[in-house]
């Protein structure tokens, strides 16, 4: 699948006029490359936070926050979640916000299942649409308790796979990732906007390639990694399994045959976490470049979706920069990690 050719003409849809207007008002708070450079030049976390405070809509986000990596992460996640909740109140936006909210819900389930197995509770609230108490009652097998689709099936299958794979906790993540990607793929098929459909298909294809490359450098067992795969026309099961077991010399050629050579860094391929991190950065940059085309729309769902994705990338970049400043990482090390901005 050649992702470079999947963009299509955008159509006007006046139904989103109000939300597009809101996006135009909020876009002044989206990070730019210049702002990232200003943060990079700061000497420590305190200076970096002062720069962030001058960005529209970000000034109040970190007020009263205890400046630690955990508090930075929780503050950024909470801010992003509040944006998603705000847009999710509008029924017309629900198919768009569902993509972003699903990620929070499935990540919460991963955390909750691990806590349940360790006989612990989730100590702090985690952004999710799921009710924590109901989830734990469902784990405990209370007969009258139920959860929305697709979470019940995902939980049952994850626990079943966990028991049949020597109680390896990583199995839970593989199964939940499969259900998450199945839902994203279903969303893509339902979207009327062809350009958003194509964006989501690119996202799913990247997720499978990312999983394979992570598994390779982490020594993941193929029989477990396969638990996250579901048949799709983007990455065949044969390609997925072959990439898991191929020699490092063959991997770039196989990825090129799938049409994804542009995600590989210029340096030669090797099974290494730093290399995989660079691949993931290339994927994020491709998706943000794709989303930039949405900005020109006057109406329709595309500008709303692009804004919500851009906010997520901003959160990722701020997490990298602020936590990097906390640990005293160099400008060069941080610059290599940050993603491209929605606004160049």
C-alpha cells in the first residue's frame, strides 16, 4: 500500500461549522517549531515552564503542579483528556473523538488488569470513559456486571490468553492492542470522509509495523506477538509473521515491498530501541504532514480531527521536552526526539 498516494480531495460539510469555528479559536495554543526551539534553549525545567506559560491556553495548565516526571505526565494527560471530553459533548463529533478516546480506554484496561492480577487497586484516577469500580467488579466475575462493547470480549480473551501463555503479563497488552486496532479499523470503514478514512488506515498499518519492530528488539516470542494481529488488507498475516523472524538485512527490503520505506531512517537497519524510536518518530511526522492538509478546509470534520491529533502531538512533544529538562538532557538529544509540529 503506497501511503503517499492515498490523500484525496476534501469535501465541504457545513454541519461542522460551529466546531471548526471553535478549532480556529483554539489553534493559537497549538505549538510551533519556533516555540519548541524556545523551550529547547531554556536551561532547566523552571525556565521551560515559563515559556510554556506564555503560550495561549497553556498558561494555567501547570499552575500548582509539583514538577516531577509523574506530575508532568498526569498534567499533560489530564489537559488532553479535558479537550477530548469537551469536543465529545457534541454528537456530530463523537465518531472523531472516539478514535482518540479509545486509546485512553484501552490503556486504562491494561493498567486495571495488571492491578487486578497484582491484587491492587488503581491508586490514581486515569482518564477513561470506563467506570473503575464496574471494571473491577467485571474482573471479579460478578454476574450482573457488564461493560460496553468491545471491552467485555477484549477482557475475556486477554485473561484466557494470559492463562494459556504461562501467565505472561505482556500477553494482555497484545490482545488488548488487537481489539483496539480492530475498533480503529472499523471506524475507518465507517467514515464518510475518504481522507480521514485513509489517515486511519495509515495509522493502523503503522501500528502493526511498530509492534513487529518493537518485538524484534525486545526479543518477543512470535507466538505471543501474533496475538495482536487481526486480518487486514494493509499488512498481511504472512508479511507480519515474516517480519518477526526475518534477518536484519532483509527487514528494510520487506518493508519497502509493503510500500513503507519512507518510515525507515537513513542509517542502516538494526534491532535496537533507539532505531525503533526513530522509526516511530518518522511515522508520527508522516501522520502530522498528512493532517496538515486538513487545515485548509473551511467546513467538514477534517479540521476538527487534525486539531485533536495536533494536540496529542503537542502533548507528546511537551512530555519529551519537560521531562528532558527535568533530567538535564542536552538540546541535541531532545531535538532528535521531538516530532514535527502541525504548524511549521
